[in-house]
């Protein structure tokens, strides 16, 4: 039992000593924040560094940052929006060269967890600024080929000391592909005209649809009316005679086969009506 306790003590001591070492990669600085006693320690020399505070479980928060000048490149694509479509205007590769300020390492520790996070932060910032500048150049109808030669220096001047703890030394545009003879202003005018035309067309189309609904309703009402009249005439055939006499003037003549209707329309309805009235009068005189 005594030897077991000694063995466990030795193992614990070895583990404590091993955990106390902090490894610093080449060309990087290692920043460790010790929760107890609440202290930030910066190691810039590569190799192993011994600190017993690091052996306390979950006591140290360690982050590595680039010590030398760092380069990071990323693609940038600019598009124009036409109604529901996107048209690529240019594609380019942007290179950022920057260095961290060691005297501001505490601020970097609070804001970033690694150099990779700083890369992504600068990518977002620079790409947004470049896209904004290129958009303004397009609206003013600048020659993009010429403008892209001066853009890197312009952006570098704007962001060189903008971010705490980071110095942007230079920005380069490595390559670019541009749609030739692109006139953004003219295209914007065409798009606005297209939108206005589309709105007017929609209004005209709506008017046509409303008129179509109106005519359809009138047609339905007419059909319903004729169906009712047809049913009424079918039940009261004498109404047909009345309607015919009512509609015809003295010059109107309807020629229909006698066998189909049961009436003789060989002469005008008015003449037939007068003839029947005379026959009725003669019969009463007898």
C-alpha cells in the first residue's frame, strides 16, 4: 500500500510538471490567460516554457497568433442585379499583407481566438469595402481596368491603422477578369425602364382581366335569361306568337316550314292577325 501511494504521488508529480510546460510554435507568439490569479502572459520565443499555473486543470486559456508579417488571399466577385438575376461583372483575387501589434496583444486576445479568425475578419472587412468602391466606380461609369490599378492603394490607406492591434501593410489585386465595355449607368437606366414597363403591363393586364370577368358575367346572365324565357315559352306556347307579333313591323317577314311549328307563316303575321279578326267579326254578324 505504501509503494502504491508513492507511485501515485510520483505519477501526479510527473503529470503536474508535464502540464506546466507551454509549447510555443515557430514564428508565433503564445498568449495564455490564467484564470487564477487573473493574469495574461505572452510568450514570443519558440520552444517550451514552464509555468506551474498551467498545470492547474482548466486554469489556462491559450491562443496562438502570428509573430511575423502574415499574408492572406481570397477571391472577390462583383455582381450586378438585374430584376431576379445576378450578372457577374468582375472576378479577382485579393492579397492582404498585415502584421500584429504585440503591444496590443491583450485586445487581440479578447477579440480573436487565432490568426485564422483575424484572416477571416480582414477578408470580410476588405471585401465589403472593395465591393462598395467598385460599385461606386461602376455607377460613375469609370474604366474598371484603370480603376483596379489604383484601388489597392486607396483601400490600404483607409484601413492601414483602422483596426486595433492590426497594421495592414498593403493590399494587392493579383488577377481580375472584367466584362469589357460595361456601362453600369446605362444598364441601370434600362433596368428601371424595364421595371416601369412591367408595372404598367401588370396594370393593363389587370384591366383586361377585369373586363373579361365583366363580359363573362354578362354572358352568364344572358344565358340564364334565355334559359328562363325558353322554359316559360315551352310551358306557354302562345307566348311565342305574342313575342313574334311584338317584334315584327310591317316590313318584317318570317318564312318557316308550316309542318315544324304548326302555324302558317306564308304571309306576314300582321296580315294573318287581321284576317282572323275579320273572320271572327263576320261569324258574329251571322
